[in-house]
C-alpha cells in the first residue's frame, strides 16, 4: 500500500468516526485537498474503499498484537488480557460503535469485519494454552473463550446500546476483558 492510499484510508477513518456512514467522498476529497477522481483511481468505489479500510485496520491490530507478544515485561495473564482487546494506539479515538451502520448498507463489508474478528487466533490460542500449562488460568475449552470474546465484540459493533448508554468502545472492551479474566484467573 502506498502513502497516498494510506492518507486516504486514514482520512476515511476520521470521517467515519465523525459522521458514521453519512460521510461522503466529497468530504474525504475536501479533507485531503484532492479530487474525488484521484481517490477513485486508488479505490474503485466506496465499497472497495471500505474493504481496504477493514484490512488496513486489522493489519494495524495484528502489528499491535505482535508488539504485545514481544513485550518481555508482561506476564502471561497481562499478555492475554491485552491481546484479547487489542487496539492500535492510533485507533484509540475511532468510534467503533458506529460499525453497526455498515451491516445493513454494506453487508459484504460487515461480513469481512466479522470474518477478521473470527480469524487470526493462533497466537492468542497458544498464549491461552501457555496460561493453562502455567496454571494461571483455568482449563476452559478454548473454543468457548473464543466464542465469548467474538460474541461480545460483535455485539459491541452491531448494537446501538453503547452509544445509547454513553459507553465508549474501548471502555466496553476493558469491562468485558476484566469480567472474563476475573472469571478464568486462578489467582496464581
């Protein structure tokens, strides 16, 4: 991905955060001081742009996960906690609560988000197994843990409840992981 595409995707993220699905390509072009034609040379249409944005965001999440896994100062429990709710630093202010708006208008994009949430669990599974071997988390079937996390995240993304209750996405993730970890931690 070239720098121009990254700039466009970062601007789309800002516009989505500010306006949800109501942002226009004119908004993006204006923010970037470029023509819509230039944007459409990089991305075929708004759906293509959203698909690339999903991949871009999840690639950033995978980079942050790798950073967590490499951190020698974290215990296994701390790594598990951070990995399960991983958000890159540059997305701390993105309003993920607005993802529900994509579900009806762009079902293929929403399916891509759901697929990305459900995939790439290898490192997390290995870490959960390590925690079980170390005796710092209970032996709970990993598919159950995975389903609980995926279901929570998917519900956060597809419901207006967080917006209605004034709970931001990052706080909701923190509460979810605290509940999960306190339920599976053995206290060792």
